[in-house]
C-alpha cells in the first residue's frame, strides 16, 4: 500500500532524524536475495531512522536490473509500512530515470532520490532539463543528489525548484563548502538539506553548522546503535562523544575504506557480515574486502560493543 506522503510531508520528516541506505542482499552467486533483504529491513527499522533509502548508492542501485529494482522497492515498502518512510533511488538517463520514478511511486514509495545521470559530462542546462523531467513525471517528492556529474549551480537549482514544487531536497555528496553555503544562501528553507558524502559522520558537525540537519549513515547497516549514538552526539553538540568515536572508530575505518575505489560500499557489506547480518558479496565492478582488511575491520567493530 502507498505510504501516502505528500512532498511537503516528506520534506518535514527528513530532517527529524538519522537517515540510512540499506544494503541490497545478494546470494553467493550474485542473485538477488529478497528474503535476506526483508530480514535486514526488519532488523534495522526498529532502531528508528527518519527515513530509509531503498536501492540507493549503498544498496548498489547501479547494479540492479529493472525487475530487481521493482522487487527491492516493493519489499522495502511492504516491510517498513507503518514504521519508516521509504525513499527509492532513480537514475541513469532521463527516460530510464522517469520509468524508475514512476515504478517507485507505483510500489508505494514516499519519495524519490534522483541519482546522478549516466553521462561522462553534463551542462547546467542539461541537468535542469533532466531533473525537471523526472519531477514532472511523478507526484512524489524528489531529492536531487548533488554528486559526480550532477553538480548543480545555485541558479540551476533555483530554476528547477521554481518550475517543480515537488523538488523538496538537496543531498550533497561533493563536500565543496563554498558551493554548499551558496546553495543554502540562495534556496533557504525552500529545500531540505541532507549530507551525503561517503562516511558522512566525518563531515556531520561542519554540515550541521551550514544548515544541513541530517545525513545518511552507511555504517548504520552494521553498527546501528553506534550510528544513532553518534548522530545524537552531533545534534546535541556532545563534542567529547563525537571526538571519541571519530578517533577510535571512524578514522581507522576510513583508512581501510580508502584502500580501494568503491570500498565505500564494500566495507559496509563486510561490516554486515562481521556482525552476523551478511548481505552477501558486492556485484562487479565493485570488489569485496580481502581477508587482511576484514581482519583489520573486525576489532574496530568489536570494541564498540553489542548493537
């Protein structure tokens, strides 16, 4: 059943708590594992995030077939109905992104996260046309992901927002402070703002100071209790807790994550395996952590205690 969120209702919900992107479960041979995915959502939902993003970057959206995308969206909405709103990813070229957005709406999603389009280069005019076309194709609230080849100038964002009332959010995955401040200064409360850099915890304090009240936590997939503890510490300006967790967990974690391109997803799947909630392997072109890297990650997780 549809989750019945208007764009304005979703906009109001997003900044009220931590966000996360559930992993997508695969069997050892790489096939989609929907029962594992359902069990994952049943485990994570009670920890209390403001929203879960199905088929997002951490959920390997880029590797899902159209049929798999539909199945993931459906299972996420069904499993979390009445607990947590589900925002679903959409992306690739404009026509495909429209089909994904409409399928997510059909499956009962609360909103859309519009991923960067599949092009090596883009113009501001092209991005404006792309985002506007997807927004016009659905009644759902749309959050645009500012990342990779979708780096939006404030004027472009303002023009789309004027044209499309259901553009409700701006998720930043670039980390350009000047650009982020310029966007916030131009758009104000017309949009809600989400932190979306890999391992967003490292940037959370700085982003909060810039008017970005929440962020998507990848580590919530395997240390949900600690992820919530860190978020609460950021919001409550508990600097001692923030500094301790950055020092003892996040910076050593980053040292492993940064060993290979794409490990921002792979290390999350590795963490889920280590805590007994395996989501299976990543799909190529990503690669899984090697044994030495798993051995380095294990004590970082264990010293955090039960989750």
